[in-house]
């Protein structure tokens, strides 16, 4: 039986009427650089963050390109703190600090920002987490013996380290959650955060995803699956979402985080609002551990559920930020689902422009959906859709209005942007963002 809340404790109070949730802060560290301005400018200009991998450990691999962050995150943090974090956690803290500042909050933490730390939470998605640290520890053990293994190996290996480090950095005591659902992790983390605020459990959540797994073992594994693009000679054009000649995804790294708040909380402190985090939807394919269901049924369910959760209908959709990793089967399954979904708008409705930013960013794994949520919020905020690069010859089988070459103005008819994420094992997650009322 549920215990009654303690006096003054609202952490277990469920709202009778769900609260409206808004995005007030954005943070990112990606293959296009450190910070949200560099991410947005790079996407709008159609630049690529994919580059050749340097280092002897990559030299014998069949695929030697990846979308790596062009900066050492450890150099952006106090040295003593950075040494106690795995690379994914470093990414997360850098992005969280930016999102926190962007939301108009004091970088010293929750109390200095005038927030109740018990009403603030963290929710982060990741897939690999600190596994590269464990691999390095095993190598040290084999080569140099047990004394060479750092005592920090265990705490730096756990997948929840990124959420814990963000909690420590911003002194957030409400809760620190970790979501692992393959490449849908970042999107699902944001969705779970929406619910925590919507139903009165928290007022503010720093949510998103992080990943840092560009390692020889991971690259070799994806290569063995024949999942990666093999265009070693043209890194900047290797990721080709929805293109007729696509041949696999480009592995990447980075982090994207947002600050979510109840609308009443944001308005009370005079925060700038990017958009509403209106709803989200989940589904499972139950089809194959790696391959997508070619019918797109699971994807279609997640799209419909996100829209229903937002209290909207298909005619309200103004733009879709596609998952589109540039794999042959994955892009086709998503396109099949999107065509069926968009058909539900009715014949009189205009077409819906689709973009796929993995052409520029590669596939950031557990961080992908979160970074794409940041991009979707910026698309609503600026009224511009960044182009899909690498899609010079659209696959006729995809049959959608894909934005290519140059940015396009966001249509004014409709107010919902959908951001899609799908992962191994049939994990499907879709986020629905709504245009801020003042921008409508």
C-alpha cells in the first residue's frame, strides 16, 4: 500500500490534472563541436562531423571512420573531477552544464538557482556506458598484473555513472535515473522525465543521452555485422540516410541534454521557453534482436502513441526528425511506417518535410535521440529545418519529402514536430514537441 507523503514532501504526489511540460535549456557536445551553437550552425551549413580514425589500434579494422567529438571533454572539466569519470560521463556533464546555464540557472547548482534540490531530477540514456573502462582494465590486468588496475575501474564502468556525475555536479538530490533501451535510450529518458514532471513527482529534470564507445572492439563488432558504411575514402559523405546508395551507419559519440520544467515553474521564474515537450510514445517490434520489422508496424504504433499522448492528430504534424541511420533495411522500415502514418493526415493535408541529421552527425547510439531532440527543439525555435546531407539520390522506395542540400523554412500549418528513435531488439520511441504558443 502506498505510504502517505511526509509533511511538505510532494515527491509522491500525483497531479490530478497533468501539468504542461516545457523545454527551457539545451546542451550538446557532438561531432560538430562543443556546444549547441556549433551543432546548429554545422547542421544548417550541411557540414559533416565524420572523420578518419587515427591510431594504431584502428589501422587493421575494415572500417576506419567514425563521427568523433573534436575536443577532449576532460579538458573542459576540473582535472580532479574528470579523472573520476568515464568519457560518456564527461560528455554528459559538459552538456548538462550548458543546458543548465542556457535555462538561466546558476552553474553552482540547484540551491544557488533558487530550486528545491529534492524537486529536481536527472534522467539519462546510454547503451555502453563505461564498458570501455572495463575493457581497458582487463587489458591492464593481462599485460601488467592486478596492481595496474585502477580502483576507479568499477565505479567508472557502471552504466549509471553519467547520471550520478550530473547529479553530483549540479547537486541534484531528487533522483538520478538511467535508461538503457538501445538506440532509443536518449529519447526514452526524455519521455520518462516528461512523465515525472507531468504527474507532479518533480518540477525540473535534466534529461537526455550520452555515449562514448568509439573503440576498436565496438567498431570490429559492428563491422562483423556489416552494419557500418565502408566508405573509408570519403568520411564526410559516408553517412547517407534515405539515399539509394546507402550502405550502413557511421558510428559516433557525444551527448545531448535538455532542461525540462513544468510550465508553471518556468513561468514563475521568467524562463525562456523553446517549446512544449508535449508527449511521447513507446512500442516494441518483437520481431528480431537486430533487424527491424520491415512492415514498420512497431514504429507506427510508437508514432500514434506519441501523438495521442500529446493530445494531437496527424494533421497537426509539421515536421519529422527521422531516426534514419543509413542502413538499407532500417531506413526502409522507417519510411514505410512514416508513409502510412502521414497518409492518416488525409488527402487535403500538405506534405510533411522529413530530415535525418545522422548524415552530419553519424549515429550517436544512446545519445542519438537526445541530440536529435535538441535539434528538433531548435527547429521549432528558429523555424528552420536543417538539411539531410549524403542523400544526393533519394531512394524511390522511401517516397517522402526529404529536406536535402539547404535548410527549409518550417511550415506554419501545424504545430507538432516528431523525433524518432529506434534500436536493436525492436525498441521504438518517439518524442512529440509542440511549437511554443508565442511562436505559433
